[in-house]
């Protein structure tokens, strides 16, 4: 069974949705945040899927789906309603996304720009991605602050234990000197 048909059955069918199309995408460069031990889940494949609900009124959405290395199942990561699209770059008007927008968006249709250098650029999607990055930075900052607080408490406890050990050593020395006489 192909990845696309498996995604349709695992991700969309249980939510009473129908997948219209999927494309595997890759990052331009590796995402690295060297100052954080993120504990990521390793290598993965990412698919961008276009789907519609089976119930009336039909709603279309774009969904990011991932499959992690060593796993046969797929995981829904992000989903955007088609209404959130403001602009679509580099899409051939004879392709599925253009037709889906024309069919399912009645009020506000995105601006289509025929540019071969870009694949998909919706302002709402970009804002969502920016929000995700901002959220990740905030979480990382919070994690670093918490780590700093724990290190501070550990340093205080270490100093306290050092002082206690020094007092114990002095008391033991005094007792040893007293009993030698």
C-alpha cells in the first residue's frame, strides 16, 4: 500500500474526511538549535495533504503529516483551513490546489501567482509558522530559565554541604586533640 493511500486511511478517513492529494516535502536545510538539547524524534518524512470534509457544507484544509523513522504510522501535525490562504505562489492553474480553491472557497479566493521558484506561500501559513517558531523560542527560554534556577539551587545546596562538612571536620579535629592529652 502506498504512503498516500495509508495517510488517507489513517489520518483522514477516521475524521470523515477525504484526501484529495498529498505531496512529500523536504526542508531546504537541517534545522539546528545548537544551544538546546531538543530531544527530537529523529529522522522523519513530511507530507502536505489537501483534504475535504464529507459533511455538508464541505470544508477544505491543508494538513502537515509526518512519519517518523522506524514507524509505519503517520501523525497529523498541523492543519490550516483553506480559507486561511491569502496567496498561492508557483501553482499551475491546472493543478488540484487551484481547482480546490475555486470549488470550495466561495467568498474570498487567494491570489494565484504563477511563479516556478516557489511552491506554496500562504500568508496565514507563514504567520502560523512564525507563531510556531516564537512558541519554540519561548519554550526554550523557559527551559533555560528553569535549568538556571535548578543549577542555582544545586550550587546553594553544595555550598551548604561544604560548610557542614568543614564544621564537622573542625569538631572532629578538636575532639581528637582533646582525647590525645
